[in-house]
């Protein structure tokens, strides 16, 4: 999966093979079998191109990592304790990334409701000024 995510586009067995062979010797059939297994498990989709297939990741690496974390967390008998232990393992950079992610997930902050007196220009200048009567 790492190679498929790295390319970030549909890839052939040959492309993955050539990429892997820069680091170690590996057989074409091994790469073909692994990609076929990934397809059967639903991690990649494939489309025929001539006599070969092009394989593409079904989800992003980030989504896959999130699913793994969610699965591990949901299997805990004490999710709060699991989170505390997990946070304790994090580096400061990871904790900052977590704070940033929480801020993004929560969305834009909504402005606090204004005090009705602050909408009356007289009350801003004179806090003892009576509020404007309702016009009905």
C-alpha cells in the first residue's frame, strides 16, 4: 500500500516492481499477488488496461491510519484510559498536531452572543443609560 499511496495515481504491477527493485530484488509475480490480495480485501480498485491492470488506493493513507486508530480505541474496555496512555506516548510535535486537528475538526469558532446593552450606542458611552424601548 505504501507504494500505491506514494504514487498517488493508478499504478501498474510493473511500475511498483521497478520502484521496489531500486531497494531489493523482488519477483513480478510477488508484486502481482500482493496487489491482487489488496484488491480482494477492498484496499485497492483496479481497472483493466490492455492485458494488465492499473491499481488505485480506495482511501488515503490518513484515512487508513484513522480507521486503525478508531478500531484500536473502540476495542478498549476503557477508552478514556487508552486515550490518556496514547497521548502520553506522543511527542510535543504530535501533541501540537493533535491540538491543530481538534481545532480544525471543531470548525470556526462562533462569536459569543452580544450583550443587548452593547447594541445601544448610548449604553456604550453611558452604562447608566436606560435601554431603548421595544418598538412593536
